[in-house]
């Protein structure tokens, strides 16, 4: 009998590895079958790839999210807090993405209240933004859909919700792209410098805009949040600026990739596009299937708050836990024929947005943007196709995310 294949290290399960970049599921299927719960010594984390284990961990509200709580051996978690000043309160150093209760609940509740109210009534504006992007493409025989459609829509939408001056969208896009380097463990010193400069510039802008809205409120999320502060919401200006910046950066990157990945899936699965065009009422299911099949985020993490067992394996208190969302979303124990893109698939609980108290706060907005963008794109360009069907997909190399660098299409 042949020896089992070696368990790939976590850093090979990122787009930095060309094998993973081209076909992540060749590695993830083997991992889930042979070592669904294992400790990666180099990364200092326990890696999970089965849907049941991932979902259970994400929904366990007793586990910690903040990597500052992880043991010193947790290299992958410590990367996220490299350079953190221990004298600065965590709520002044990071957003709700990495905070634990009580700070997490204190900050998330007012922000979610205001954001969800905005999302519930912003469909006409999202449609206007999508239509404007499509108008700019009219008459062009071919174009890079990422640069011309998938990237500008999320930044325009979140800027509209926040109340950002439209004339500063280029600056916001630059800041967002620089700040995303926080997730890149192999970034250069130059990239780190750009990231810090962008963080400072964005924070200064948000703090100044908050002061302006207190003096003269407008119909936007920043005004909503300053009004909640005035009513007693326990969130200070630094915390608010940090979390508004996180909305901008996180929503821009992941929604861009959701739309781009979904469009590509429909172009390489024309039968599914035909289903959607014949029945636009399938759009909500279609977006959920795109999220399951090719989610924009590879991994998320927790920190064990106590000794516990996952999948029968012991995990010690303060050990880092890394959940492969991508592997969980193709688990054959949960999804029939998991490697088939099927927009009429009966609903099953994918984990593309994480779970538990840290489920993505921007999920309703991302779903709305993707639904509007896909329907209107295929309505406006019914014959849209890949410019070169034989060309390999040009995936970006940012670790822990999956998105396209370019998507060249012909109209």
C-alpha cells in the first residue's frame, strides 16, 4: 500500500502556491479526506476542513476571535497583530472583525442597526450605480470586467452609503487597495509603509467627516452613526472611524471578488446562465451557489478559550484554530456533487460569510450588490463571453482570498 500523501502546510493552501491557485480543491479534497483536523506546526494553528467542524467552531460564541489571545506559538494569528502596541486598547487598534465581547457586541450592535437600515432601502441607488458602470461599457467590443465593473461598483456603493464625496472615490480605491495588505503575511516593507499611510489618511478623512456631520447631518451612514452617538451609543470617535474604514476596505475587496468569481462561473457554465436568464427569480439562489462554490475568502480563525476537542482531536486553551471555508463549502457529506455549479441546488448552509457572532456584517449588502450586478450585466450583454476561452484564469496572489486579477470578456 502506498504511503499517504503528506499533509500540505497551511501556507501551501493559499494563492501564493501556483498549484492551489489553479485548483484549490485538488489539495483541499485530499486534506479533508486524510487530515480534516490537524495541527500545522509551522503556522502554529489547528486546521479544519470538514463542514461540520468548521460550522461548529464558527457558531461557538464561547471561542475567542482576537489573535492577541493566542499562544506565542500561533504564528499565523500573531501575524495579524504584528506591531500592535500593548498599551493601546484593542477597540482602538482593530475593528469588530477581530474583537471579542464585550467590545465586539458594544460596537457591532449600533453599527449593524444603522447599516442594515441603510441596506434595506438602498436598492434603487445600487441599481443606479450598476447601470452607470454598464453605460460606460456600451459599444465596447471587449474589456476587463474586473477593472471596469466588478471593482468600481462595491467602492461606489459603500461610498454612497457612508456619504463619501464622489470626487474622492479614486483616493478611496487607492487607500482600500493599500490597506488590504494587512492580510498579506509576505508584504514588503514598502507595502507596509503604504498600508500605514493609507490607514492614517482614511482615518483622518473619516474623523473630519464625522465632525462635519455633527454640525450638518446628511442622509448617510456617518450621520446615522453620529446621531446614535449623541443618543448614547457607547462608541467613541476612534472606534467609529476604525469600523467605518473596515466596512469600506472589507466590503470593497470581498464584494469585488464575489461579483467577479460569480460572473466567471456563469461564463464557463453557460447552461446555468441560461437558467438564470430564463428565470431571474433564481438570482438569490444563484448568488448563494456562487458563494458556496467559489467564495472570496479562504480562511477565518478562532482561538480556543479552553481545552476542548474538535472532531475527536484535542485542542488546548489559547491554541489558534483556522477554518477552511473553501474546503467546508465543497464537503460531499453536506453538498451532493459538490464540485458542480448548480444554481437550482436545494439550499444548504454554506459558510462563505463565516458564522456565529462574527458572521460578516456586510453580508446583506454584498448579496444585494451581487444580485443586481449579475442580473443587469447579463440583461445588458446577453452574449457576454470570455475573450479567450482557452486562456487560464488570472487569479490574484493575495493570501487567504480568492479573486481575479483580470477578467477579459467580449460583448
